[in-house]
C-alpha cells in the first residue's frame, strides 16, 4: 500500500473531527436554549462520524503494512485487533438502532458495546507499544505517537475517563498524518532498514579461586628447556678443558 493514502486519510479524519466538534458544541448550545435539534444537523453529524470510522479503518491497514515491513508483531496485533473490534462494534450499534424489542436484548447489546470498548482500549495499548518499539527505525515521532496511543488506550479501558481519550484524538490524528508522510518519504529514498536494539550483556565477574595447576603437557616444554641449558653448559665446559 502507498502510505500516502493512510496519511491523507489521517488528514481527512482531522478535518471531519474538527467539523463534528463544532457541530457538537452548537448542539449543546441549542439544548441549553431549549431548542429542538434539527434533523439535517443530526444526519450530518452521523455522516461525519461514519467518515471518521471509514478513514480510521484505512489508516489501520496502513499500520498493518508498516508492521509487515518492519516485522513488528505488537503493531500487527494491535492494528488487526482494532479492525476486528470496529467491525463487531459497528454491527452491535446497527442492531441497537434497528431493534427496540425486549429489555433483555437491549441489555445484552449494551453489554457487548462496553465489552468492545474495553478491547478497543486494550488493542490501542498494543498499537502504542508497537510504535514505541520501532522508534529506532522511524524516529522520535513514532515514540510520541505511541505514547499518545497508550494514554488513549488507558483512558478508554477506564470508562469514566473515555472523554479524555476523545480529547487526545485531535493531536493524535495530526501527528499520525506526519508519521505516515515521513515513512513514505523514507521509503521513496530507499528501503527502510530495520534497526534492532540488542540488550547489553553484563560481564560476569571472575570468581577468585586457586590458581590452575600446570598440566603434564605444559611441564614438558619447561623440562626440555632445562635439559637444553644443561647440555649447552656441559659442551662449554669441555671446550674450556681442551683449551
């Protein structure tokens, strides 16, 4: 996949999120003024939400492509898990809209929504951890993006703090677009090399013990040297007597 596609999708997500945020603020002012919400206004907000979700799926496929390129299992597991949760969550939300049956069915569907949100936060944590692991190959921007994803994942798992996760979306989408553009530029210049960080191996201190005894093979050269020295001394003595 050309990584400029998920990069431009991140830009599209950012624009759609900004428009949706403005519309949400306007709807809150309308509720405060006790005015009924406009039907077209609600439809436009739902369309923007659908656009953000569609762009997000394309971006996640971009993360899968990077995981395959850099051989990063956590990035692959996180992005693939979020795609699956998105599909299940969309199906459950459609059922909630269509079905208005017994209260028991609605309780089951709402429980499934919370279940999906929990796993969404969990896979977001994995995605963030995978991004941090490729910081040596991609650069500091991968680490910043990974930290934002980890924070968003924690806030999503802790359901009362999910609003904080939504506040992180705007800076996260902007940095995400820069991240994809930067990797695409690196790929155009040449193949991205995977830099593996090997853990430092600490040298084990040598144990103080008794000095090793010389073996028989080590003693033989020394004995030969001594015999050679004795032979040379005897030859020099004989030469002196003859003289």
